[in-house]
């Protein structure tokens, strides 16, 4: 049962990470200027 829980936790972690990466990509793509895209990228690296 512990193995199953760890597999499920790992899956959730990967899914959340991919969701965050997609959200960041969307934010960068929809940024109105290059400067604002750069600011978004800098803020993302500080998390």
C-alpha cells in the first residue's frame, strides 16, 4: 500500500509541475510586451 501511495503522490507532483509549466508558458505567450514577459520569467525563477 505504501508503494501505491508513493506512486500516486509522484503522479500528482508531476501533474502539478506540468500544470505550472503550461500556465507559465501561457503567461509568457500572452504577455503584452517583451519586458513584461521577461518580468514574468524572472518572477517564475524566484519561486
